[in-house]
């Protein structure tokens, strides 16, 4: 229903979220921004590594999303770490509220990108990983990397 669609130009990616959480479901969300923030995003000045999402009074907000001030924006620049509203349908918000009431569930931002001329945020319904899950993922990545290296040596070396 509200699955994230194919993205346009990528602005920011949250690799840490994939390391710390199992992503169960993804949603595409709009974001309320000021004009100078959009210009700064066009220059790729955005970070969502330390950001998180909360639902308050039936509205979704993103905290800790850093958008650097636009150089030519002077008095029109907003606070780089201000709280920004995410734009979702009421049914999606209600579904997220129901899911986050379960133990261990969270909503995390995954990507920020341009879809045509609009800035979109891909958010994920996530369940926290335990330490042993993270170790398993690291071991699988190492094993895959080693297999690819062996394949490359065998076929091209």
C-alpha cells in the first residue's frame, strides 16, 4: 500500500539503521522544509545518522536530522537540527502507532532523496538487533566478501 517506490537522486543514506535494526516495513514520506533547506539539500548537505522519528498527537516528526545552513541564505536560514514534520496519510500514521506499541519496535529514517522535485524520506518500521545478530551479519558479510575474492582470483587471476 504505502511501500517506498523507486528513488530519484539520493541525498543521504542511513547505513547505521541497517546495522542496528531489522527493517520490517518501509514507507515513503514527504517532509515539511523551508526554501533554504531545500537548496542546501540540492547541494547534498544532509545527515540522518543520529536522527530518529516520533509520533506526537497523531503527527510524525523527525528529530536530529542535520541540514547544513545554505551559504547564501543569510537571515532565511533555519536551525540545522530543528524538528521537522513528516507528511504521511492518517491511515499510515495509525498503522505505525499500532506497530510501535509492540516491545522493541521503532521508526527510523533510512534514506533522504529527491523524487522529481520533491524531497522524500524513506522511513522504516524496525525491530532492534541484539549483539549476537549484529555479529552474525558481520560474519556473513565477511564470508560473502571472501567468496567473491576467491571467485575473482579463480576466474580472472
